[in-house]
C-alpha cells in the first residue's frame, strides 16, 4: 500500500486502514510505519482521525524471526 495513494482515498467517511503484514500466499509485507506516519500527518492537517489495523495473522508470527528490522 502506497502512503500517498492511501491518503488520497481517505476522507471523513473512512473508518480504517488495514495493511497486510505477511500476505498468505506470497509472504510479502506492507510496511506499516510509513502508513502510520501518513495517517498522523493527515490527522494533523484535517483533524480527521483514522484508525489502522494491521492484518498479521500469519506474518505477525514469522516477522520477528525472519524480518526483525520491519517489526
């Protein structure tokens, strides 16, 4: 998920953003920190607070062992 494109899709009706931390079939990770930073800036600029839930069912278990630098 690209932070810039994510923010372009956000408005007062957005209830949340859900990046995937370990795609089931590929194991790819979406880096949550740039998304979090973009949401913080969006809130500072607009006053709109949007929650982020990280879907990490499988990747969340493996990441600390195989990619500790992105946890």
